[in-house]
């Protein structure tokens, strides 16, 4: 399975924990490496390689641009049915379409059926490639209820300035420290997580849940497949005091 990670950096938080998680993701997928970043001030910035030293990734993204910054990473492991002997950037996630980018671990078993229903011409044979387009068409909450198969998602929607996380069978661990919320597909990807008093808060997302983060804080997690009432202004909870 793939390794995924991501972060919303909304304050003066060091990126060491995030980039350490990105480095550790390589143990889960060594077929391709990608990171995307979005910020309201500088837009999208993307790095995709078949292999990549973590130092190269750090140098590429630490460019001094003002925040906040949203990050997604995927180290992809290829199932046999999706093996691509010759890759271009269209085969290296995270995938992006317009203002939506997606990191995904798992399998979308009905991707071709969804593509036909929405008249999507997929840019890649990899199942995740349709997800950004579907989210752009119908929004995150309606989109995730369509996907079948074990999955964990990290999704940036720049139109809302939001980072969404969702998981059904596959795990996601979320950490928080002042100025940053980050996630990864394994808790062990975060340095110090096994210490008695890690220097950040840790939350293991429950199965079949989804949550939205933005610079204002977060909305309470809801059950996978539920759709919030769009007529009700979202109630945002502030990030905790440490």
C-alpha cells in the first residue's frame, strides 16, 4: 500500500515533523514520490519524481513564501494491475485537477464506473486520478460517499481553503502542535510518537470518519458518507491550547 502524509501549516511551526513523515513514507511505497503545496499567496507548487532525496524536497518547498501552507505527499506502491513500466507526471500522485489535490492510500474499486457517470476522461489509469475532478464537480462530502474499497484520503480544496481527511478501513494518524496540524498513514512516521510524552498531540482517526481543517480550526468529525447541511454555517472549533 502507499504511504501518504500531509500538513496544514497555519503559524510559525517547524516543518521537521512533516518532512520526517514524508521520509518515512518511502518504506511504504518506492515506485514514485510526489509532494504538492498550496498557499493563498503563492498558489500551487508541485514536485514529482520516480525517486527523490528528502533534502531535495525540503529545499524545493522551503522557499520563504508567506503562509499558510497546505501540503500533501504520496509515496506510491504499485499494485500489479496498475504497474506502469514507463511513467510520466500523470502517473505520479498526489493528483491535482484545478483547485483540488488528492493523496490516497488504498483502492477505488469503482473508479471506471464513476468516470463514466461523470463523463470524466481520466488523465491516468491509476484509480486515484479521477478523485480531484469528482471533488471539484460535487464537493468533498458528496464525493467520498461514492468511492468503494479500502481507502484513506488527504484532500486540499483551495476554493474553500480546507484540508479534508477521510478513512474507512485504512488508518490515518493526526498530530497537532501550535501552528500545524499534520497527518500520516502510520503513526510511526512521526518522530517521537512512542515517547511517554511526545511534543505534540496525537489523534488516531476512528474508522469511517471524515474531518475538515482550515486556518480557523476544525469541524467535528462526521461519519463517512454523511453530508453536512449546507444551509447551516459550519461551526469551527479552535485548535487546542497546548
